[in-house]
């Protein structure tokens, strides 16, 4: 039985990988300086919760087969330093996933946005078609116990290919590690300015990703993205290149329906970006042997990934959604999706500036016109978050100027924001909450209920 220790076991993927290895029969231990729910409850469920919070160098011995290092740890982490001193094998989680999948067909989903949803769509269809696969996905999915699954028998592994850094001691993007047999790129929009200070450097990471495709592998790509198309065009000649775009579809009474081969397939998800994701997932599934009819029958019951246009609450003439949207292109796509789905309702779109990039003044101008068709645009930022990230202060006026929308409302006090929303008339209106954070601890379900009750 292999003994594996996790440095920073409380991370979203890290705790899921720990559980996956525990289920596979490994002897798993781990530490962290902070573990919150849902990681805490899930680690407790499997008997993997550390006895105490904090780093513990006594856990690092030569009896370990490997250490898996999380991005949350620092280069001077005492456990990491001891593991290096003892010569214990150290992996990042992408490196470990690669080691576990060398004999499998690796399917890697890359792109600035939509990675999680596209990966989730593939997993949903394969499950519906009873096709076994291993996987790693960046959100909790309905019907799936864990976000990581590793077995000895599955022929395929589906991996969400994040472009952020691999570990504190390995500054490659994660998706450079996986060496896909089948790769997908669904779009490129500048992100992670703290790591990729120019758009050109950011795009280069996707070129490298395409270069890492195995000999005679396959690249599936969204053809309407100019940068992605250029990467596909310049990719090696041995790589099979498969473009995709949008399917034929219709929207009626708040339901989006795909039309294929003279049949209609009503969906639970909506928005052009999700239709693009569906087409990308479709092309992947075809490579695995899923028929068109099997795919479209299965995708009808896909209800979305966690926090991706997730329904929070609704009444007869109002719907409240939350979404992980935080980058300019994703913000615009999500706003457009909700407005197109409910064209006759007022749309109030509220987003939180929360990531390093979004709170950086040099990047803020990328948000110009990103609220698109929203009838009311609201931005929130927390000054404490800016201080925690050690960034220069932002003013409300700076944010207003960056978004370049005269009627935009900007708040830096979450209580004032909530009072504003609760005081509005919500007759025939929808609310869209967008953030990679939580609006300073806002309980979306309780707040949404309060909004609907206050109408």
C-alpha cells in the first residue's frame, strides 16, 4: 500500500484527489494551515481530516512513497523543505494525475472559460451512456461523489486543463503537464495578469498546450475564436484538427432547444457560450464512440456545473442566478445569455471584483462594455480583499471609469449593496449575481429568498 502525504490537503482539487486515492486503497495523510467546508466535512467523512490544523514536519519521513504539493503552500513550507532534504519524491497534483494516467487516453479540456462546464458535460454524457472513465473536474457535479476519480481499469481520463501555475516549485501552467491525446481549446481571453503580464504571454501558453499533444493526437477547437484558430492552423501536421461552432437552436418560453437531424432536444442549460460548450463536448464524445443520438439524448438532462449559471431561486416572473463569471469576456457572455433567454424581463446584473486581475488597475479597463445588454449594472468590491492581495487601493470613481457605463452603480460596502437590491421593485425582473468569491460572505440562497419575499 503506497503512502502519500498531501501538503495543503484542504484545497478544492487536493482534498478530492486525497479522497480518490483513499478510495483506490492508498494510505493517505495530509496537513494544511486552513481547512474550510466543503473540504472539512468531506475529509471528515472519509477519515482524512488532519488531527490538528497547521504544518507538521513529523509527518514527513522516508517511509513516504510521495508527497503531493498544493499551490496554497509556499516555497519555504517546513514540510516541503524536509521532504526535499530527505529526498522524498514530490509531485504537484497535475504531475501525479499524469503519472496515474500514462496508460490511458488523456482528454484535456483547455480554454480561458467554460473548461469546467465542458468537462462536466462530457462526464455527464459518458455516465448516461455507461462508459467508464477517470476524471478531474473543478466543481462538484450532481450525481458525482468526488471531483477526482482514479481507477486501474478505465480506458479514458477526462481532465479539466487549468492554465494557472502547477505548484510553488513548478511554475508551468497545469495543462502543460498532462500531454493530451485529445485536447480541446474553447476560447482565449486574457486572465491571470499576475502570472501572465501581457496577452501575448498568455496566448503562448495555449500554443505550448497544443504542442504537447501526443503524436497523431487530436485538437478540437472553437473556430470562431481568432486566437484559437491561429493556434490550430500552426499546430503540427500529424495532429487531427476538428473545428466546432454553434448548433442549430431555438429559444421559446425560456427554454433553449437544439435542433439536429430533424429532431429537437430541449435543454436545461442556456446561452450561446453553453451551446458552444455542448458542441465541444459532442466532438469529444464522438471520438470515444458516442453516437449523435446518444449524445443529444443524454445532454438534455445536464443541469449545469456548480456556480455556472446556477439557479438560486425563482418565482412566477423572476429568476435569480449565480455564476462564477469574473473575467470580462465571461461576464459579457453570461449577461447576454440571461437577457436572450428572458428578453422581456428587466435584467439586473451584479458582479464582484474579486480576483487578482480584476482588482488590478491596469487590467480594469478590459471590463469596458462588459455588462452588454444588462438593464442595470452593479459592481461590488471589498477594500479588505484589495489590501489582503497587497494591491493599490481602488476608488469607486476608478471602477466607474473603467467600466465606461454612465449608469453603472459601484459599491464597496456589501450591506449597502444588499439594501439597494432588497429595496428594488422586482416585478418581471431577473437578478444575476456573478463572482468567484461570495460578496463578502453573502448567503445567496437566504438573500435570494429575501429578495423574492420583499417583492
